[in-house]
C-alpha cells in the first residue's frame, strides 16, 4: 500500500533563516505531488504541484520554492523565512492525477 | 479558475441529529468532488467523493449529492456522533486536467453536542 511521509513534524525557525521540508511517497510510481499551506483556522492553499521529476508548477507567488529531485521526493524550500510563512504545511499525492489526493501528517512551522 | 464556496462556516448539532454542508463551484468543467475531514492538528482525510456522472453516493452515515445544473454539492451526515466533530472541507477538480488540482472550500467546523 502507498504511504506518504513528511518531516519534521514541527519546526521553529527565526525570521530570515532558510527552510527545507521534505516529503516522500512509498508504494507508487510517478505520482502527482502537491504542497499546501494552511493558516490557523483557515482553509488549504495550494502552493506547488508536480507531475514529474523536475516539473514544478507554482500556484501563488511567494517566498517559497519547490523541487522534485526524485520521482517520489518533493521538497519545499525558502532562502529567507518571513513571519507570514508560519503555518501548517501539508504534502499530498495522487496516482498520476487520478483519484483523490492523500495527505501527509504535515509540518507545523512557527517563525519567531 | 475554479472557485468553491462552502456554507455554513460553523455548524452545531445535537448528537443523533443530521448535519448538512453545502458547496457551490464555478467551473462547469469540474467533474470530481471529494470531501475531507480534518480533526484538530491532524491531516485532512478523505471521507467520500463523487464524480459528475453520479448524482448521489452513500457510505454508511455519510452521503454526498451533486447537482451539476446548479453547480452545487452537499455532504449529509446522519445520526451524528461526538467523533464527527471536526472541520470538513469540500473540493472540486477536473480529472485529467493538468495537475488534477483541487480547489478547496473554506471549511465547516462541525460540533456535535452530546
């Protein structure tokens, strides 16, 4: 069966520091991968999606970037974090764009 | 692009009563509509989904109805239980469109009072 892993689970970072969040999927090949951000008490905002290695689509202009160096690995990065980058970051996948998206457990990011 | 509106934003029901959450979408080409349940601090989990070639789908106490003409779909929870308390999100997408992106509604916080 397929599983999705995200780490770390929680992260506290100072303003201006870099960021790297990682997501990996097991048990499937060539998945679509997604990064979402959820502000406290709010809905889900799609940040990036990827349909294959090296293919990244950005949904919202922002201080973040994404990369997909391997088929089942998706990385969210920032060179300099802002206070507004705080939130709950969720990675999701689905099978080549078919069927529902399944979410990882998320990373709760706090910026001080 | 697609826009999904969800109502109500909060819903309080007595245990055993029914809960109904409604969503409207703007893109008539959307053909896939999942519902997610998110408990506090946890990840969203798919509870039911429906495709545009079906008008209704049921899974035990949960049902979803779709009206393509009016571009709205609803989640029905019957015989609510305290463990149904959570935030529920509807979403819409076009299967086979680039990226199969989901557009989410703003969420409904459901509180089931014992």
